C-alpha cells in the first residue's frame, strides 16, 4: 500500500482532523517555520502579534523592515 493509499483510507475513515490551529494555509506555513526554533506557546504569541498588526500576509512581510518582522515574532 502506498502512502497516498494509506492517507486516503485514513481520511475516508476519520475525515479531516483539524489538528493544526490555523485560519489559512499561509498561517500554517508561518506556524510550521516558527515551530522549528521555539515552543508552540511562543508561536501562538507570534501569530497573534502578526494578526494584531494585520501582517499575516507574505507580500506585506516581504516589504517591511526586518526589524519590524522580528518584533512581531519576538
């Protein structure tokens, strides 16, 4: 059985699990990157900061100064 077949069988049996608490695919990516270097509680704070700054957007993050992005995720 291939990986895809296993995935499909599990998905058919259990449906979507919603295990990653994110609103958008971009937020999933941000969370996945941040969890590489910090605890989930701090990732949650960083994501909340990005939302509060209305900065949960790749294009915006790309064009603001690095120090501002660092402050949002610190």
